[in-house]
């Protein structure tokens, strides 16, 4: 299974990607996690990415396409994968469709903007493994510590309100057109995000298995 997840920032795409990764036994590839790892390690890519991410903008297509070309070559991709964050523009989708990778399905997870702004307000992220939590909706077992790896939890620098609004604008302008793009290719499934994670997971699996 080669699956693309499309959703606005904060829609719960990462959480669903993790669920699907376990369900299908294939890796979930988060472009945001790749970029943030590069930022924390201070790589060349990280230095460039930091400027765009902190402004709520997308990093340039050619750079992102190069990063993903490398990622797809890794061994764990051979039985399929879930793409969380790629493609995010028509140009990236065109590059993917010109490659030898065949996408089976594209899932669009729909959540309204109001819900997103509220959710991102309380989001916490593990600084070591990137797992996400929420101060109200998804609290860790031990405050401030990651359930999975024990790492320290913190607020992502691009989750501040001004940047969140900019990220939503970027999403509507650059990523939302991919919904029609993949609908025309006959690959699109749609699920509505719910307030409970378990309900969203159920809707996602139903949409994919329909
Ligand atoms: P979210 O979906 O919540 O915005 P991500 O972790 O997926 O968070 O992405 C964080 C940031 O990384 C994005 O706002 C963008 O700046 C950058 N980014 C991630 N994926 C891409 C991509 N495919 N193309 C360009 N920029 C990207
Ligand atoms: Zn962790």
C-alpha cells in the first residue's frame, strides 16, 4: 500500500499516519519530522528549512523533491508507505507522478479551520521522537514526558497563533488543489475528522476500505 494523506496542519494527519502505519505494517514518512530533525542537527537542509517553517511557508519544491527522492530509496519503503506531508503542492505531485512510484490511494482528512486553530493551541511535541500530544485532548501519562520514548515535550515554534494562521493560508492556496488533482485521477477517498481520535481512526479506515 502506497498512501498519501492530505489534511490541513493540525487536522490530526500525523496521528492518523501513525495509526495506519501500525495497521498496515508499513512506515509513515513525515516530511515535517524529517525537516525538524535536520533543523535540530543543524544540517544545511535544516538551516534553509528553518527560515520557511518559522514563517509558516513551504520549503521550495526542488529541495523537498530531492529530500524525498533520497527517502524513497531507503530499504523500509519497499513494501509501501504512508506519506504524511508529501506532496504538498501540484509541482511536488507532478514530480511524484513522473517517478516510478505508483500511489494506490490518497486520503483527504477534512477538519474545519476553527477546530484546527483550537487544537494547535494546545499541541505538544516530543523533542526526541516527534510524537504529538495535546494539553487537553491527548495528555501524556506523565506530564511533560513522552509515553513512547520518555523524551521531553515542548511546543513547536511554528505553532504560535500568527504562524498557524499563515500555515492555514498556505494550505488552502497550495495544498488544497491536490484534492481535485487526485480526485480526477480516481485515487481520492475522503474522511471527516471527529473530536475523538478513535472516531477519526474509524472513519479513516472505513474510507480506505470502502
Ligand atoms: P503541519 O502539517 O502541521 O503544518 P508538518 O510537520 O507536516 O506540519 O510540516 C511543518 C512544516 O514543514 C510546514 O509548515 C512546511 O513549512 C514544511 N514542510 C513539510 N512538508 C513539506 C513539503 N512537502 N513541502 C514543503 N514544505 C514542507
Ligand atoms: Zn518521544
